[in-house]
C-alpha cells in the first residue's frame, strides 16, 4: 500500500482551532480490494486528531462516527464556526476522553461526503464524480480504510476504538477483523446487525431519494438543483427512529406551531411543532450531505451482520483479543438493549472480558449524543479507559 500526505497541517493551529487533515491511500497499482471483489483507489481519507501521541505511541483512541457524522468530533475550525464538533462535550482536556492523556483520531468514512472518497468524489478514470458508479461498500471496507490510516500514522496498537450506532458496528468489526491491533472496544447504542424494522426505515429513505425527480438516477452533480426533496424526507424519516416516544412527547406533545387553534388547512405542512422540527432537520441535512452517500452508507448498514459473516457471534468474538464496554439505552428502539445483550452473551461464552450497562434515558437512540446524558456515559467510559491505559503501561514496563 502506498501512502502520500495530502495535507500537512498540524492537528491544532496555534490559536487553538482544530485543523482538517487528509492523506491519500491505496494509490495505483495497489488499490483497495473491497469485500465485493471490486477495487477502488486512490482513496483520500479526511481526519482530525486531538491531543499528543505519546513517545510510546500507546495512547491512541479511534472514534468511529455514526451514519451522517464526520471527522469533526470536537473543537472548532475557526472563530466563524457556530457549532463545535458533534461530541465536543465528551472529548477534550479534562473531559471523558481526556486529550491531556489520549491521542484521539476521528476519520470520515469511506463513501461519505466530508472529505473521504465517496460518490461525490472525482473518478480518476472519467474526471467526473463517481455518482452511482461508486462501488458497493461494506462496514468492513470502511474499517479497512481506517486501519490503513492508522498504519500511515505509524501507530501499531490502538488503546481503544469507540463509537455509537453505525460507529458501534465499526467498533465490532475493528475488534474482530483487526484483533491484534485493538486493545479495547467501546460499543454504544449499537448491535451486531440492524433489525428488520431498521432496514425498513432505511428502505423508505432510499425510496424517497429515488423518487425525487431531481435525483436523475444519481447523475445530478452538474445540475443547478440537487435532489433535496427526497434527501430531506429520508432524513425526516430516519430522525424519528433516533428519538423515542417519551422524548417527542416531552419536547413537543401536541403543541401547535402558530396560534392556539388548529387551522383546518390541508395545505398546511407545519401546524404542529413536531412537524416544524422534522422539516427543519430535513432542511439542515440537505445542506451538508450527499444523496448518493446516503444510499451507499445505508446499504452498508443494512448488510452488516456479524453472525452471518463469521458463522455465529461466538465464532466472531473468538477471534478478538479486546476488552469490551457495551452500553445500551432503555428507550432506544432502533438498537434495543436486547441486541447489546446478544453481544454480551457471546463475549461471555467465548470467555472475553466485557462490562455491560443499560443506561436509563428518555432520549432514545440519540442519547449517546445528548449533552445532558453524557455525564452518565462519562462515569463508565473514563474509568474504563483509565484502567486500560494503566494496564497497558504496566504491561509494557514489566
């Protein structure tokens, strides 16, 4: 595998803002061989780092982002940026993942649209975006690209890999397919596969995109207007699965958007506050995400099944050498606690070290991203990481 540094900025600029970094991997004649058998290369990987890699290179933590996330996990890029990274309250100096102690890496996934090669990237063979010609990818392909990034950074072992939802599935794949590299795995609000209900919601989202007249079979990059109607609807449908009945009732109930009475207007799209909220989520989403990436990544999510890939969960986990922390949320119906317990039972069956906790929360699947819920998670993650770090240091010195 050939690597080339494409952006040599430091991870943090002198004024304290975090910098985007990127590197190019799998250059010809050594492309990535995908799980499907197709090849892809070169591949640009966008990533961000926080903290300092120790002289022993033994303090690296890799963060796997969820379906529509990106590498911007914490901090701000500049003074004009209104919102910090998506896990800003969890990663940083003195926080749960303490960047005074750990070197944190987060990279955009293969197939994404935030700097890593995906459908909107230029195909070197045509000079135009890949579009629907972008090859079918799996979570294993995503992890293999990130594993190559770790090679590029000169890191032999990762202290911990952590992620929630689709990120949690990546963590499981990391621990199984790169067992010699991962010392610990932290799986949040995730499972070894997506259930049929989750696949059904993804199918509705994809159908919304396909049905958008602006989609043009995926060849819309030169058009003045992108397929925002279908993509917004896909986001609205998906966002419902990230919430819970209790959280929707607590926040919105049946409150009206304007006035105290129903308008009895069939043309009104936003009579209720929950309608306005979902429309807002859809509108915000289309400004930062690509429809073809959404199609590619939801398919990767649907296809992931650790049991099917290795024969059984126990067989899969017999390959791992990691210690596990598995966390579920009581109101998560997209990845219910039963799926986390399946992971835990298989790990126990194979005599692997695992800690499990179901956290009570009214916020549904997104609880691991909600600021007010993070202190509960910190009380589990911070001591787990500290123990892993201490054990690793003692093991190296003995």
